[in-house]
C-alpha cells in the first residue's frame, strides 16, 4: 500500500523540480539579456516560415500511416512477431514526416530569398 503512494509523491516531486528549474533558468537568461541591453527576439520563433500546426499535422498523419501499414502487415498472416513491424514503421514514418516538413520550409525560405526587393 505504501509503494504506490511513495511512487506518486516521488514522480510529482521530479516533475515539479524539472518545471521549477526550467522556468527559473529561462527567467535568469531573459533577465541577463535585458541587463545587457539586448533584444529577446531569439526566444520567439520565426512564424514567417512554417508553422507548428503543419509540422504536427504531418507528424501525426505519417504516424497514422505507419501504424496502419504495420497493422496491415501483421494481420496478413505473415510470420512476423507482434510489434516487430509496427514500431519501426511508425518511427520511420514519423522521421519521414519531419523530413517532408523540413523540405517544405526550406523551399519556402528559398522562394522568399530569391525574390528581388522592390
């Protein structure tokens, strides 16, 4: 009975510690930038190129395709152990999604750089 309580309290303490360290370090970095007179633009993402919704959308769609393909291969009656196909296909498709996103953003940046300033 005591083990689940101890595990819950220790997990909560670990999460709270990481959150505290993350936010206190971020605050110190930003205060150092303000004291040195620099701008804090480095913390803001450039929303001109790409978007998080496109990245996560591609990521989830490709994971779904990998999961579907892996499950189809497993159910076809082939002699493969469970999850020996599905997990690698999900990981490969997730990586492919991020590569597709990178290509899209890079092409978008290249198109903007090639346009002459008027």
